[in-house]
């Protein structure tokens, strides 16, 4: 096969330069909106409005939703008021809310002005819910049915109103006060007799969340009950919206990214790596480095205060990195496992002592095994192979005892701090590797010098 | 409100002891299968078969699927052959495959013996696909339609066959050779005229994956295109199965957990934290600790080889932990961000130099800011406040220059190693904090002593 050097991007640009608009349109129409959006995000800015206007109306809104906020903003600036209205009218309410949340104030004003009054009211209602709550994730476009309808009535209602709804796969049965009574899947509707009453078909055992439920718990509910849609109710069990699984999937991915970034000592950002400016990346990382650097100076203080001992037994210095690293790694292992367990709901605060008891037993196993490996290495490699006369049995004992105690302390710190953070309402992910390492470093040195003083009589 | 000390578990046990089976049944029937499964997993083993037999038949299979493998195995051992057959017949094929994959060989034999021949063939077919492939995730229970059918025919077919299918929300249009031609959503079917041909209604632009597509890529496709079901085709574009979004959600969660665990230096396990034995936890952690401990001894070697210099300028020792920790943290930040970028598809190997260029600029900013902060701290706090005469301007220069260079090296190592690992077909998550820290520790010491020799003429 010959090497192919022409990309789709190049073709699009070439066609645009040659004003071959109908060919361009043909190409765009074959694409899925998500792919068209990805293409647009990579396109030169000057071509963006041109290409977007070539899209058929129904595809335009779907593509718009999938684009980066930067490209969306660019497009909106180029839109006439009527163009903007066309796009906004086609958006589902939850997507419109996402858009409003991403855009700067002046753009938001234009968007809300173009939205029809009903939509504007819905958007404003959803905006009232806290970020990260179920309310801010939901859409209000669902099919509602009355318990007195027959299956046939219900299907008629879906035919009449279904086009504007985000999903019709699950319909919601409500009473006159909009209280949620049950759900009916389209599958059950189709498989039922035409004259059967909705109250007979409906599933009354409904899983729902409150508008104020945290979005992380929302994804947990989706995962636990294998749902594709989840109803959102207010404190009086009145149905106010639904959350679809695609939004739950996004949340799950975003939350995992946030956890991972915080665990790596980076302030989370929404933007993809390559779209973040140098300055933004710097701001996300510098404060953590500074904080951790300041904490690490305490470790330095400990060394300074034992400087005289170290001068007498200089051989001890060489083993500081190994002990500190092993301590840090042991602590990280415990904290990472516990942090993930907390966010998956496997570990709760009531398991506090069970977790500690488990970690302590693992620590004894790890500590004993590593100390034994170390002792053999110290005696065979350092002493006999490299003929280092300073590596005596007492020195090896200091190192190995420190190893065992450090691992015990590290696992203890690593498993308790995330649980305590969670209990106190902080994000347990903060209590991860960087912090644990810094704390364990200091503790391991204190243990080291304590054993050195005791055994080597420094 | 009075303190409530009786839990649901207690009530269930009490009722079982009193043989109040109909009351128990009433309680269980009100529960969602996932909740019943959670209850059963916590129940005393001796009550498990009794409680399970109280469930109505359709709920039994659904509950069974949601239970822990341990409880499933326990139940199967207690089942008569006909009871086992009843449960297995009710399972969707993908759930049956999951069960077979979890159970020990003798149990698998019994399960396959009780499955009807058709199901057994399907299970065996799916078992042939590699773990972690789309083929191993899929189910074969979907609705297929022919392009020549009318909307009315299609709805009739769904009514006739729909009860056994995992979903009817999307139906698949295939030709006589089972090649995938398009999809029709139940929504479009309902909103269409009765006599419209499926070929007219169907969406031809179908997103599908191959049976061998990696499951991580499968979740990416769900996320990108906001799907609830995804068809799986073979190399000839013949439809062989579908994957539903609930399985994608599980994969996303499992993969994020695996990444996080590997990044924390722990071999990933499937089991929840509190269900893993001490021995399993030990085995997941010990090899990493040993490997990292051995690597850290090289750092120790570096210190040993500069022992004489350190004896002359003992003040340098106190700053080793701070420089090593800051280097490690800087490297972790870069690696965590790049690893997550790779797994979200934001970063590809073609971005290699863009990523390095970006990290280098961030490193210069971080390095300069931290070095400046350090210089001020060394001069004001260590020298003037604590009256440490050893902290001279040349010493401070050594420390600050080391800081800048270490951060540059750390960010470089942190961003390149994950990309190289990915390129070579390894899991980039391995190139995370623990490894980066160990490598950066050694490099930072080399830089430190190099500057010390140059500037302090040791």
C-alpha cells in the first residue's frame, strides 16, 4: 500500500478554499455529529463558521453540543441572532445548561435572550441547583403518563410528544400533584394489551435520586442498578427531571480523572491536557509543590538535629533514601487502595478499625519479608561483596528494624488519613502519595535515628 | 426520634428463625434485585439458600447475577440440578458468561450441563474471545430486523421475540448474510407510519466495534457517541452481538480502579478491599515494594560514593530529602497528567514533542518559582533566624540550581516514560509516581553533588 499523506483535514481545507460547498456538505452529512465536532475543533478558526453553516439543521445542534467550549464560543460570536436561536431551540435543556455554564457572561446573556421563554425558565431553574448535584445534571424533557391511561393512550401520547424528549425508553407515571408513582418502559408498553391500564403495567418500585444528591452518588446508583435513565425528585417526591446514562458516564470519567489528578498532587482542571495553557498548568501544580517542599524541610530539620550522630556513623546516610522511599511507597499503596475503596463505596467510616487491622497485618508481612531481604543483601552484597566494613550486624539490625516499623507506620498513616479526611468532609484523594510520602519520610527518619541511638549507642 | 437499633439484617434473621416465610417473601419482593443481592451477600451462609428459594422465579435470576461470586458459588453448591437449570435459563448470555468465568472448573461443568444446548453453544462461543475484548463483553440477545419489513411487521416481531432480549430500544437491521445494514430505534418505529419500510427508517451510519476491540476502547466509543447500546461485528461486518451501556459503565469503573492501583504501586485485583484476604493483599503489594526497594539502593550507592564530600559539607545532607521529594512530586505531577491524558485519548504518541515542550516550559516556571522561594527561605530562616553559619550563598546556590535542574529532569522523565511505555505496548500507568520517584531520586542526587563539586570545590 502506498504511503498516504493527505488527511481528511487537508481535504476539507482544500475543498473550502476552492469553494466546493456542496461536496463539503456531502462529506459532513456522512459523519456522526461527534466526529464532525472533533473535526471542527481541529479546523482553522476562519473556516469554522463556514463549515458549521453547511450542516443540516438537525445535525447542527447535535454537532454543536459535542464541540469544545472554545470553538462554541467562537461560533456564537459569529452567529446572527436568528442563527443562535435556531441552535438553542434544538438543544436539550441539560445541554443548554452545560453551554450556559461554560460561556462567559456576555455570551450567556445572548443565549438566554434567544431561548424561548419556556426554555429560559427551565435553564434558570436548573442553574439554581448546586454544581455537582443531580439537579444540575438533569434534563426536564421526559415523557410523563397518568396511571389512568391505557397502553394505547400512552403510545399515542408518546407519538404526539416523543420527538422532543431526550428518551422515550422509560416513561414516568405521575399523579395530579406530579408525584412520581412509577415507571413504564416502552418495552412493557409494546408487549402489553392495548387496553391495559398504565397503573397495572407500571413498575412501582422506582429507584430515584433527590435534586441535591451528589453527582458521584448518582453514578453509583446507575452502576448498582444497571440503569439507562434515573428520575430526579424533589423533597416531596415530585418528579422534576431525569438523568440519562451518557451524562453519568461523563461524570464517572471526570470524577476518576479528578481523583487521579489530586492523588498526583495536581489541582484538577476540566480541559484536555494539550488545550491547557502553560500558565494554567503551572497554577495547578505550583501550590502543591510549594506546600510539599515546605513540609519536606521538616524532614531536613530532623537530619540536621542528628548531624552529629551521622558524622559518627556515616554509613547510615546511604540507607536514608531506601528507607524513605520504601516507607513512602508502602504508605501510598495503602492510601491509594483505601481512597479508591471509599470512592467505590466499598469502604465506609464504620470499617475504620477493620481497615486498620487489615493493614497492620499486611504491614507485618511486608515488613518482615522486606527486612529479611534487606538483611541478606546488607550482609552478602554490601559487607562481603563490596567489602564495606562499616556494615556491621548492629547497623544491619538498625536498618531492618527501621524497615519493619516504618512500613507499619506508613500503612497506618496511609489507611487512616483518607478515612479521617472523608469523615471530616474533605476529599480523601488529597491524602494520597505526595502527602503520605512527606509525612512518612519524617517519621521514618525519626524511627531510624531512634534505633541508631539505641543500638549503636551514638 | 428514638434511637433505632434493629437493622433489616436482624429482622430477616429473626423472621427466618421463626420460620415466618411468607412475611420474609413479602419483604424480599418489595426489594430491587441489586438490594436483595447486597442483603444476601451480608447474610449468614446457612440462611442464604433458604432466603434465595423464597424469591419469585423472575427475580431470582436477576438477584443471582448481582451477588458476589462467593455467595453464588455457595448457592450453586446447594442447588439441585433442576434449581440450577431454572436460574441458568433465566440469565442473559453475557451474565452467564461472567458467571462461568468466575466459578471453579467443577461448578462450570455443572452450569454448562444444565444450560440448554443453544445457550451452551453461545456461552462457549463468547468464551473464545480474549478477556478484555468486545467479544467477551457482548450478549447475543438482540432484536434483528430485515430491511424489507414495514414498521408494523417490526413491532409485531418485537412483540413476539422481545421478552427474551436484553434491550429492544435499538433494533438491528441485517441482510441474509447477517451483515449489519443499519439500526432502528424503537422511538423511530413508534413515531413512523405503520407501512413505512425499515430500509427507509433505519439509520445507516452505524457506529460498531469489532469483536476483538479492546474493552477500554469500547467504553471510549460509548462516551464519545453517547450510546446506550453498541453493536459488535466480525471482520466481515456480520453482526454477532451487542454491548449494553451498563457493562461499559462497569468496565470504565474497573479500568479507572486498575489505573489508580497500578499508579499507586499495587497489582490490581477484582475484589472489593474488605473481601480481599491479607495474603492476596500482600501478594499484590510486596513485589512492587521489593522492586522499588532494590532500585532505591542505587540512590544509596550514589550517596556512599559522595560520602567524603558530604563529610566536608555536612550541611548538604539536610537538604537531600527536600530536593528528592520535590523532584519526585514534580515528576509524579507530569506522569499522572500524561497517563490520564493517554487513557482518555487526549494524548497520542504523535504529540510526543508537543508534550515535552509544554512540560519543559512548565518546569522552568515551577523551578524558578520554587528556587526563588527556597533562596529566600535559606537566607532568611536558616541563616539569619536559626543562625546556621554553614548556609552560605554558595551553598544556597547549589541547592537552588539543583532545584531548577531536578524539576526539569523530573518533568522530562515524568512525561516521556508513560508515552514510551504506551508506544512499546506496556501499560503507561506503571510509569507513575513510585517508579518516577525512584528514578528522579537518583538523578537529583547526581545533579546535587555535581553542582556541589563545581561550586563548593569539594
